[in-house]
C-alpha cells in the first residue's frame, strides 16, 4: 500500500502510520496528479509531502493529517478521523543508538518489539489479541532498519467506530526511532 504522495525521507525518521483508505489514490498515476505541500522538520530529520486537501496538525516531532476521500479541503475540515485517511508521523531521538549500524539497531529494536508496539501505537488498543497484524516485514539496509505491517483495528462500539485498516512503517536509524 505505497502512497506516493506521503513521501517520508531524510536520514532519520521514526514511524508513519496510515489508517483508513483512499481507493482512488491506490494507483501511482492518480497519486502523481495530487498537488502536495511538503512539511520539513530539520530538528527531527524528516520530510513529508501531503495532499493539499488534508487538514493537519504539526507538533514537536509529530505530524497528523486527516484527508477526506475526495481530498477536498472543506470536506477534510468536517470529516471524522475514523472515516478518512489518517497519517501520523512521530520522531523520537534515541541517543544511545547514534553510533549503531543496521544489524545492531535490529537487535535493540527487533520484530517482536515492533509487533508489541503496534496495537497501542496504531489502534490505541491495549489488548493485543484484538488487533490483527499481517504482512510484517523487516528490511535492513546500510544504515537503517525498516519494519512494515498491515494492521486491522477492532471496532470501538461506544464510539461508533467500525473496524479500521491501516499500514504501519517504522524506520529505525542511528540515533532515531
């Protein structure tokens, strides 16, 4: 589920979580036509390009965006996060890992750690058994470890939220998670 318009770049980035879905953006051809705004965070070493029609909130080391399926700015102001595409980017400095290579980073923050963190980080769910996690992948390259997974969050009846699907990507780099 690659989203060309949600480009995460830079030497260091922590985690990106996509919840919801926009079938009209699933093809690369459509994604390339969407005008974007780039958010650069030099302090936390990331850059993210988001569609112009999304509402967003920028915090220290975080970026949250909610987009209506039509990527219409007026509709994005009104659409609830549970019925839209939600993008969240968080960056966390980890100074003790600043001099480590990819193999050492993967030992410190491994696939089990990634799986354990997903239910709370993506779904806000403390009960891990209620969250379905599929397609977990770990990729080591020269300077970082990339974890990806598909996540299905359970419904939250008292809030009227149905099951939500998402994709999580965590990048672990020297000094950053």
